[in-house]
C-alpha cells in the first residue's frame, strides 16, 4: 500500500479540501473486508 502510482491516483480523484489517509483506509479495508473474507472462506471449507 505504498505504491506511488496508487496514492497519486487517489489524490486526483478527491476534492482538494478532502482529507484522506491512504494507510488508515487500507487498514480499515484489510480489517473489515479482507480478514472477514478469509474467515468466511475458512468456514466454507467444511
């Protein structure tokens, strides 16, 4: 999550007055979606 290409694109998509912390956003996505998806897949392997 440190790729300059991604972080640069994100800045161009947001309004200048928007505050966006890409590292915090990644942490939230990882915690709420990716890790939960792994749990769901684990439970489905029965």
